[in-house]
C-alpha cells in the first residue's frame, strides 16, 4: 500500500521519509548500525549497512564478504518488503 502511494507521487523522498517512520523497527530487524541518509538537496536518499570486512580477492575474506553481502541482501529484501506493499 505504501509503495503504491509513493509511485503515484513518483517521489523518492516521500518513500524515504515514509520508511523512516519505521526506522526503529527496521533497525531492530536488520542492524542498529544502519545508516539513514536523506541526502538533502538531492533527489535520492540512502539506507545502508557497512561491513568491517577487509576484502582481498585472494584470501578467505572474499568468501566471508560474499556471504555477508548475500545474507544482508536477503535480510534487506525480507524486511523492506513488509513496508512496501
């Protein structure tokens, strides 16, 4: 429902601020380290999670980083889809 309302307005800022209403719930489900970035003065906004993994394609850290990205992408998808129906 929320996403349909936003699509009618075609405004990414509306989507961001609508999601921000649930920031506490979303942070609890994904991570308290989520970075909520409205990027004032720009059309887009950002919600991101940063890993501390030092990625070296020639080491085991590559596999660890890939697993972290895969797990968190799935977590983002499953969490945000509840707010974007």
